């Protein structure tokens, strides 16, 4: 027989962990489920910016996980494969089993997109990376390329500049999409260069990355020698398991109302999986708390 909860929070990133902690404090019998390592994408960040508490992503996520355990939040584990509305409850199917809940918060976050070019998979962890803090120290004094024009790309370029010899930021567009202060900080560094209107066609090498071929928007092709390629071209929401009746944006992000409830009564969403999320960690926590409160009000009604 499936174990029953008031609320199941799907995802153990900062959003999901914060939501579960708040829901538990509101008196809800709460569980979380996560198929990967807890903490989400923030565990790759050595020093969080714009967050209320100092520390690394691992520090913040670990503190939340510990607080949840002390509060009695049950960790179910396992990747969720489906949410099925049944009468007045939801059946949550996962690799760890089947569970029921009176309400669900989808806080499954997002995954980093890939370029989809030849050589990217072949050289994964052999020069291709999506974590500057993790892998930057391996490229001491070398030339690396960062691909992307958003906040993440410029933040990671700044991080890499502390380790490597030179960083080249490659952008497909003519202008950065990142906030002006990040662009200013990155381009002010003597070992960071910006190349716009350019995209990678192939990643080259024998056993590790040795270079890339690029094409400009005008169609000109050339080779850039480098030993590392760091890809930060956006994220895709992890929303595939949500019921088809949960409305999504064109890119798959879940749409909610002002209370963070989806088109399906009793299913809420918060954080990077949600359409309209700002990308700021403080807003992820704010949304998490609001979703927990929305679920509590619904269940009390």
C-alpha cells in the first residue's frame, strides 16, 4: 500500500528543500524525492552571490537537508516518473516506489543545456565541462573557452580567470544577455576576452580537447586552440513527468498562478522549473515558501 503524505515535494535542490522545511513548520506531513544528488545545480558553486546566508552551494543545501531531517521530513529518494491525480489525492510514481499525497510541489529545477556539436560528448570530463569551480583548477595557465552570453557564462568566466591563463567568451549574439555589472567585471579582467557573433561547430582533440572550430554569423570559419570548453548556454526545465494537464510554456517551463498553483488544483511549482522564475536563488526560496503556504491553505480549506 502506498505511503500517504500531506505534501510531496519533488526535487531536493535549494527550492525543494526550502519548500519542504517550510511545509513541515506549517504542520504538514511532508516528504521529498530526488533521483540525483541533493542540492541541484547550486552545489557546483563555491561562493553563492545574492543569497541571505554566506557559503557555498554545498553548505547551503547541506544545512537545509539537515534541518529537514531534524524536522521529520521523509526522504523518499528515486526519480519521479509520473504524477497521477486520483480522486482527492495524487499518486506519485518514482523509481523508489509509489506514494500518495494530498498536494504536490514540483521543484525539480532545470538541467544545463548542451551544444549538441561533434566532440561534446566524446570529450565530456576530458576538457568539456559545465562547472568552473570544479574543473577550473585543472587548467592552470591554459587557454579555455566559455560558451554563452548569459549571467552564468560571465560568472563562470570570472571564476575561471582565477585559475587559467586566458578565457575567451564565445557568444552567438552580438550583445551579451548577462547583467551589465557581470559583463563589466568580466571584460575588465586582463585575461578575459569577448568574441561575439560566433558559435562552435566542432570540438577537436585526440584524447582530450585541443581546440575548436568556430563559425561567425557572417559564415567565416576558423580554429581556436584551447584545452577546455565550458558550456553555459541556458537550462531546460525538468517538467516531463508532470501531468499533461499542467500548462507549460513553449520551452517546457510550468505555468502557475500568483499562488504558484498550476492548472491542476493541488499541484504547485516553484523555482527553475517554473515559467517566470527570475533565476535568483533568493527568489527560489521565496517561491518555495509561498508554494508551501499555498498548499497548506488548500489542504486546510
